[in-house]
């Protein structure tokens, strides 16, 4: 399934979907994810996902990213920074992606806005 077909299936989801590569750069984001961040799909493409975090959360973000590489798929809460500088908390399900050889090639994340914004 190509990204156009994927996008057609992901457009109306209530959750944000964000796919990043091995360098944490955006390969795909659905319109919900872009809207939540106050951005656009075009602006997100190629952007480093850590650009949407807060400096004080960078170390935790790096640890979470690294934990996904060997296959960790446990959900976690995380705060991101919208383009206007405001924060928003998510319940994140980050699932590692592997190629046919079993090598890590990225992460697909679903982002549900958290009821608890603390």
C-alpha cells in the first residue's frame, strides 16, 4: 500500500498517525496529527519529530525512540509542542517497523489526546 492509499484510509481518524524513519524524520503524518500540532502535512514531511518536543523532554524522547528499535511496543504518555508553542499531552502507541530482514526501519505512532493534560 502506497502513502496515497494509506492517507485515504487515515484521513478521518480521530487519532493522529505519525510515521518516522530511523533518524526520527517524518515519512507520513495524517491530517489529524498535523491539525493537532497546528501544522500541515506538507510542513511535517521530512521534519525531525524531536522538533515538536520541548528541550527539557529531549532526553526522554531519545530514550523512548531508542527503546522502540529493539521492538518495545508499550504505550506511553508524552508531551509535544504545537507550532504556537503550547503543549499537548498524548497517549502514544509507538510500534516499531522492520523490513523483511528484521532490521529496524522506523516507528508508526498513534497519538490520542490525553484526557489528563498534566
